[in-house]
C-alpha cells in the first residue's frame, strides 16, 4: 500500500500534491454544488495549529455551497500529508507561511482572486498575509485568530503538551498527521510556550490590513479572550466586523456551525463576485 506522510492513501479522497520546489503541499479543490455561471472569488482555507484538511470536517464545502464560490483547502508545511519543513522555521513559522509559502502556493494554483478563511493559527497567518495588501486578496475571515499570546492560551497549550506526552492526544493526532505528528506538535507547542513569543507583530502588521475583515471568536475560547477581537478590530487599517459567539469554544465553525456558516456567508456574499 502506498503512503504519503505515513498515511495510507486509500484512506483519503484523491488530492493534489503541489510541488513548490522546497516542499510539497497537499491541496484539495472544492466545487460548489450549484453554480449560476457567474465569476466568483476563491475561498482559501487555512487550518489551525494542529489541523489539516480533514479536521475542517464539512465546513469548507458547506461554505462554498452557500456562497457558490470554489474553494481550496490545504495541509500546511509539516501537517497532514504535506512534506516537512525543509529547515526549522522556529517561532516565525506563521510569518514565513504568510510571506513566502502562501504566495507561492496561490501562484502555483493560479489563484488571482481570493478570500482567506483561517482558523486559529490559520487566522493569524491570514492577517499576516493581508498586511502587505497583496493583489489577489479580497477579504479575510478569521475564526479564533490570535493577535497576541495570552496567559489563558499558554495554560491550554501546557495541558495539551501533557496530553500529548502522557495521554492519548498523540495517538489521535497521528490519524491525521502520520509521520508529521511529532514535528507539527513540537513546532506549535515550543513556539507558543517560548518566553516572549507573540503570534504576530500586531502593531506593525494589522494597520496594513486594508481589505474587509470578519473576526469571529467563541465566548468560551480556551486559547484566547475577547481581547483578541478588540485588538484586531482596533488596529486593522480597513473595515472590520466582529462576532463573539455564545456557548462556544475555540472552534466556532464546528461548535456553532449554523450560526457561523450563516454569518460568514453573509459577509462574503457581497464581496464574492469578481470584476
């Protein structure tokens, strides 16, 4: 049986492995169930710090269906069935993803018009990417993104590290990440737990975000407080709307899917038609 990243290929639907020269990224393309023939933007989904394509579940497809936009979901470097990092990025992994890897991937896929939808680390990467006002970008949606590193998040990551070391978290994540599991967990946990680590230069980058932003967070998010929404909305250079979702933790799109799908589709709809 052939494998990529330590996972049996037969267990997953067929995807593309996009060769960027120094790495190969697994990409899944989504097509909306119904189309009216109009040209629309592409939704690009950026997963969380321990995520991958499968961990989004059906949210990307449902959002594509609701907006009639095509979509792209991919495993970032060192996650899922993508190749490992060619060299250790350390605590700058989100900036490197935003400044170097994502632009090359979009170019390779010939994506010239997009909306980024990012969960947790993926949301932070989306904001980092948007800070340079790149030509392809139309808007950003963040789900539990981090502008700063808070004590509540550090405590949660310490508990996750304990569960990975002595509990069953490693076994559960191995199902998704295969041979990448130790590397992706180490990269994520060591970065966030390093003294003085911040997920982005909020003061330096957020004012450069000029495209419309929708920032969503769960009221009971175990990795960050409502302060994250305030910082994002207060510092971005363009329009920003925020939604604090009741009875919801760190994964609003999975824990309150109907509400989040409705709100994100409403936000994207008037922005989706290309010129």
